[in-house]
C-alpha cells in the first residue's frame, strides 16, 4: 500500500514536515510539488500599498512583518 509523507528536500536531505516513515530501507517515489522561494518577492509595505484599506483592524508595518515572519518560520 502506498503512503504519503510531506517533506522539504534541502541540501540533499529530506526534512519531514510531520511524522517520518517508520520503515527503513524502502523504495520511494519522489514528486516535486513546488520550489520554496529563498527571498520573498514582496515586503509587507509593498503589499499594503497595493491593497490599502483591505485590513479591517489597523496594524502597524512592524506587526505585519512580525506576523509574516512567524508564518514563514512555521513552514521551515
């Protein structure tokens, strides 16, 4: 039976996002889903300038940058 596990391929190693497979010495098929950008294309200030007024609760640029950094760290 096939089982799927999520991982990030980084510098020749798989970093498991959840539980790693329990078996050792098994054959695998690797499907690349997407690449993770090293540098984010936009900063919070640029996003806000494009979509100003979309946020119901006003946040400072620093609070938004901190929230974005926290979300990014959860993906790593």
